[in-house]
């Protein structure tokens, strides 16, 4: 019963943000602010994780392909497709759920507890539209960019480690990256990135916007938002993989 109540409240909260902005300039300013927070703020952790993601994937793939008849280019092919289809979109999104999702939930939760949202509503501002929509739109714009950058950095990380560890030379790695490349895999990766960005931002916004109680509840709502976002990311990952790669 609680799940149905939360689902209904979530739908109503998301529905309430679709209205004509009272002041386009203020909405644009808030959108750019969220883009900076989500994009630039998350950039260091995304780059660090991506480098090690590509490096570990290269070493692990080389360790498993022990047969001499398998060409070295196969390592690059596996690393490329694994990063594109699964690792970068899913792993980075789960990390962003903790970084971005908790920030959104705690920010809105603090505004709710301190009655800032009530004050905005008294002034006639649609707080669902003004506070939630820029966060979701900024997430839809920045998170796919971060994941695309993650894929590129992870591939470079795999190339660098492959050369430093003596696994394969850069030319062989580059040839493997170009072999049997399917542009459709990029579409799959960006579809996952866009879907995960909506899940993270909307769920975090819902829990932050509707928090009740004192300051202690802000932490609980942020934690719950991250946990549910991660669960739904994994579920959506399975569904999208089943639909898009099972043709």
C-alpha cells in the first residue's frame, strides 16, 4: 500500500512540474546552475573511475584470453564493447546516483524543512516546475555527456595500461577498436544514459521535495533516494538490454 501511495505521489509531483515558467530568465539561470553542479561537479570522480575501469578491463580480458590462436585485437574489441554497452553507462550512473542524487535530495529536503519551498509557493511560484524541472533537464543533458566522456577516457585508460603492462602495443589496440565496430552500440549506451539520468534526477527530486520531519529525515530521504535509484538503474539496464540487444 505504501508503494502505491509513493508511486501516486511521485506521478503527481512529476505532473505538477509541467507548466509555463513564470520567468524564463530565472529558469534558464537555474538550469545553467544545475548543469555546472551536475556536470563540472561530477567530472573528477567520473574521470578517475573511468581510467581505472578501462585499465582493469584490459588487464582482466588479457588474463582470460590465454589461447595463442586468439589475436590480440580481440582484447580491444571486448574492452570497447563492454565499456559501451554496460560498464560505463551502468557503473558511472550508479556513482552519479550517489553523487548527484544525494545532492539533489538533500538540497530540496533542506529547502522543505526550512520552509523555503512554502515561501516560494506563497509568492505564487510553481515550485515543482521551478525547483525540479531544471534539475531533471540538466541531468538529461549533462549525464549522457559525462558517460560519453567516460567511455572515451576508459578506452584511453585501457590503451595506456595495455602498453605499459606489455599486454599489447598501441597500434594493435587501435586496430581492435576499429574492427567490427557497430554504431548502434553507441545508440544503446546513450539511451541507457538518458534513461538513467531521468531516474536519478526525478527520484531524488521526489524524495527531497516531499521530505517530512526534521533535519534527520533529510539524511534518510537522501539515502533512500540513492538506494531506490540504484535498484531502478539495474532494473532499467536489464530491460533496455533485453529490448535493444535481443533483436
